[in-house]
C-alpha cells in the first residue's frame, strides 16, 4: 500500500482479542495498521498469535502483544498524535474496568472506539466522564460476527462529532462495502446513538432469526423436505425476489448442506436451545425489548421472538413439561390445497412461505425503526435513516437488499415518514398487503399442523391490528373505565389521538358495606 494511501492511524491499541477483537486485529493489520493489543485471557492471546502466524499478507509482525495497560499505552505514545484504542469486550463491568485501567495513561485528544455491544447508557456515562478531560469515547456498533470482523464489518459509530471525523477515514477503509463499493459505516450522531442503532439491529435480527427458523422447521417437519431441498429453496430465494441477498437466508444454505467428516449433516445433532439470554453471555435483544416497552412502541415480532428464545433455553425443563402434557403436541404434515396435484400445491405453499418470511422480516425492520424514530425524537439525535439503511447493506446480520431498497426509497421522501407509522407509507402498505394472504395461509396451515409460528403469527396479528379501525380494545377501554374510571372517547369524536378520553360512565356505582346491608350485593 502506497504511503499516501496508508492508514490515518498508523497504530492502535486493541483491548479484547476474543473472536471479534482477534479478527478485527487481523483485518486492521491487513490495512497496514500496527496493532498493539492487551487481553488478560491467555487463551485469546494464544489464539490470535496463531491466527496472525497463519494469516499471510505479512500481518504477523504488525500484531504485537502488550502485557498491561501501561505497556499498551507506552507502545502507542507519539508526540502530538492522539492515541486510538479499540474495545472488543463484554459489556458492562468489563468495559468499566478497561476504561479505569487505561485512564491514568490517557491524555487530551485520545479516542476510545468501543466496538463492543455496549448498552447505550453505559456509553453515555463514560462519555460524560471522559469528555471534560478532552478524551473521546465513541460507541461503535459492529455487526456481522467474526467472519465480517475479519473481512469488513458493518459499523455504526456515535459520539463527539470531531472525534467521529477523525476516525471516519479509518472506519471507511476497514468497514464492509456494499455492492456498489460504498462503505457500510457512517457517523450516526451524538452520545450513545451508535450503540443504540446497533442494539436496534440486534432486535431486528432476533425477529428475523425466529422467522427463518420457523420457516425452516415447517419445510423440514411439516412438508417433509430434506435439508438439501431446503438449501436449494433458500438459494433460489436469496437469488431474486423479496428475500434477495439476505444474509440469514444465505447462511441457511450452508447450514443445510454442511456435513461432518463422517458424511452426516451437522445440523441434525444441534440441540434446539438458544441460551445467550438465559446465561447472560450476550442477549442484546433484551435491550431492544426493554426499549420498545419503555418507549411504548409495539414490536410484537421482536418481543415474541425473544420469548421464544427464552422458552427454548432450558431444554431439561421442557422435557419435564412435555411429560406433564403426555408428550405434548407433535407436528404433522401440512394439508396442502389441491391434493390431487401435490407438486403444484407444494410449490404454491413454498411461495407462501417465502412471502410470509418476507413480511415478518419487513415487520421486524419496521418495528426496529419505529423504536429508533421514537428515541431519536426524544433525544434530538437527528438520525439520517438513509445512512442507517446503508450501514445495513453489507457485512451485517440483517442484510436484506430488497428491504433496504424499499426502505431507502421511503426515507428518500422524508415527508412520508416524519411523524407516523412506516406502515402508513403506501409502498410498505402495498408490499405487506400483497404478502398478507400468504402469511395468513402459512399461519393457518401451521397451526393446524401444530408447527411453531410465534414470530409469523405475531406479525400477522401486528399487521391486522395496526391496520384496523375496529378492535376488541373497545371492550378493554370500557372495562378500564368500569373499574378504574380511566375515561374513553366517543366514536363520534374524531380519529382518536393517544390521549386520555373525556368521558366516564358510572357502569356500577361504588357501594359501601352499609349499602350491601341495605339491599343486595349488586
Ligand atoms: C452481529 C450480532 C452480534 C450478536 C449476536 C448475539 O451483529 O454480529 O448481532 O453482535 O452479539 O448475534 O446476539 P444477542 O446479543 O441478541 O444474543
């Protein structure tokens, strides 16, 4: 690499070289950056040493181990140059410990780029703590797992705008590139906005992962399709149509086809439990769920997907429940329409599955973006949604090019989305209306067959109730008024804004004990 084409930061300090940090170290070194790293885990250090030795591209000599924070900082010291640190560590206490360890050696202008999945409130707390001394803390979401960390991840940095400008050339170089070669990184905004965007990404990811798993199961258990056949379907979905260039569908192809050294499918023996929420090792989806409730944004696809994960985690408990339900339910074959022409009806049902999956993916995006929009309005972050969609075009888990194109057009016309539901945008309404019949058919057939469709059915209901002007909540409102005098508005009183109603009816007057004695308990 020519010198004038070289890295803006010639050295950086890496803290945490586990699967993500180790791969990012190799990536940055490939771009010519000298990496000095510290990680208290001997295992992580040894793994990175081995990876660096085998990486080729002459990166080994650029990746240098340091024994503690002091050595790390000394190795980066250069006159008049700010030091850049990259974190890739567990969130919470570990992040605090790392800042504390570095603090004595930090000086004005130094930048910590926290590429971990940190909670946005921790990010903002550390920013407030460090900024008075001129030390910048950028909360940078990094997506795409360790493969993208090695090859170029999707990145969402947020914090002090001057510091962001300093790191952007470096980030643009190392980030994933979309199909037009544009980097999947952009300055998000102030404070914890970068980590917040990543949190929302993970919530969307959670909804999408449930949906793709549900659809895979229906094909395998209820349509009797072999893994290879499912892989071929995923491949065709990923090639064109509404699931075009979708990361989760594309990795599904490899997962369905992978065989171990004995020729057995690896997937066959994978237990059906997702535990990173239950064991507190990750579970950033929890934060999105908490946020959507806190901000009063309905996100049933994301929330239900989370409950599904939680429900799956303790398999031994499920075995006990299974016994008490005398074996529980067993999925059966789905009854396909036109059984005299099974091939055709199976093809039609698979087409329904494709559109049901698309609708659930799109609603996961919409729910995540609604959370973001609500938070943006509260915090005055002034987020640029087209830029955020751009970040999600490459290197990340929720990459879905058809959906990104659709949303990009929506955000191109800001008036359409300024203050309201994305579901009210005509192009999104058209897409979901078209997919609705397929989604409904899939949910109906799956329920008949005792398949598991938590995220698909939650999405169906979400679309239904979001577009309805006649909901059962009419009765809920009356009951709330009955026992709590919560008030209601009349149907004749306009569209019905989310504010307390003006009417109360004494459905049953409150009675004292004396009243009971006087006559009857009613
Ligand atoms: C990514 C992923 C990743 C996340 C895991 C686990 O974008 O690469 O979102 O950051 O840690 O997917 O997700 P949970 O935190 O939801 O368990």
